[in-house]
C-alpha cells in the first residue's frame, strides 16, 4: 500500500470517528431531554393522583353530609341547615385546593418541548 492510500484511509477513518462522536453527542442530548420530559410526566401524574385523592375524599364527605342533612330535615331543620352550610363550605375549600394544585397545568402543557413532541395533557374542557 502506498503512502497516499494510507493517508486517504487515515482521513476516512478520522471522518468516521468524527461523525460517530457527533452522533453520540446528539444522542446524549436527546437522552437528557427525554429524561427531563419523563421527570415532568411523573410529576404531572403524581399531581393528578393527589388531586384525585382530594376530590375523592371531599366528595365522600359531601355525600355523607348531604345524606345527614336530608335525614335531619324532618326532625331538626336548624341542624340540617348547618350541615348544608358545612357541605357548601367543604365544596368551596375543595374547589380552591384543586385550583391551587392545577394552576400551572395549562402553562406546563404548552411548553415548547411538549408541543414539538405532540405531548402534554389535553386542554381543559369548559
């Protein structure tokens, strides 16, 4: 093999090494971005789970207070009225808590990374 061919082969091998290094760096950046997105999705799921827990507990309590108020209507209208007032207060507190927990949801779902990937939660209804 002549010296010229060796130089050509060395240049070609160098080009392959550079291309592999560039591809590896690009893949690493993509892995970092995907990991960050997975962390965000996990946080979203946890927030949704916690919000569901709050709603479930509150709706159970509202249901019990409503049943109690209905039973009290014929016997003790004042107590029934107090139960209904407590029920309304409980519902308002739960609504505030859900709004607090979900305040950043729309903003987070419109992040540029999620838009590019077509991800994120669906837009709110209503």
